[in-house]
C-alpha cells in the first residue's frame, strides 16, 4: 500500500470512528459512552484518534518510545482479553487525549509478524494505593476511569485506567476495559 493510499485509508477510518461515536448513546447496551452533545468530549475523542492513527504501524509506536510490558492480558474470569500493552512511561498519569499512556495490540500477528493496534488507554496512579477508596478517580471524555485496581505487571502501582477501543470493535462498548471478542494464545472463551 502506498503512503498516500495508507493515509487516505486512515483518514476514512478516523472519520468513520468519529461518526459512530457521535451517534452512540450516553448509556446503553454498548456500555458507557460520552454524551454526543458534549462538544469537548467529541473533540477530545477526535484528537485521540487523530494522534494515535499513526500507531497502526507498530514500529512507529516503538520508535516513539512505547515499550511492550507484560504478557498478553486475558481476563482471568473468562470475559475477553486486552492484548499486549505498549506503555510510554513519560505519559503515565496523562489525562491529555493526545498522550495515551498505553497502546493495546493484538496477540496475533499479520503476515509480516506485526501486531494490530486495537485500543488506546490512559493510566493514572491511585494516590493512596488503597483499593477501597476512590476519591481521586480521574475522568476523560465525560467518563470516569475504571479502578482503582492492582498493577498488571511487576512494579506497576495500583491505578485507574480508561480504555478506548478506537481500532477494534468491542461488543461490550468502546470504553469497556475487556473485549469479549478477543482471547490471548492458549486461552479460550468461557460461556
């Protein structure tokens, strides 16, 4: 695919994603979503998608300082997966739509051995490291972050996070943390 054709395809994907976000209900069968009348939330989503579109090329993420952490994350209760987390430590704690902490890539690779970009994620440390309190819960796009929760790999603090499945359909909702349509190698779906 030529660079010009690729850019056109990415532009169309971004436009389609934004169009779907604009008609999503604030709450519904697809889980929580920003209120489509919230112009700031819609603009922030557009920024997030516009900035991260270049990361469909996994090498670009690596070149920009995102580093793979941990293994493919499969939900221990059998309700989906997240895939591989590529984290940029400099963006830890970011609530800036143009600076996601992590990019989530598929467990499977394409014919060139590359992983597919599926989602972007913002992460923020839980101030008191107490899973029973949430007085410092951040929000973006008019939605509260999930958590607090334990770290996902060695050295990761208790934290809050917010996922946006901008590049892969998530039947549970664009902002749900686990994607029930995905699994990691060696895991199967549980009914």
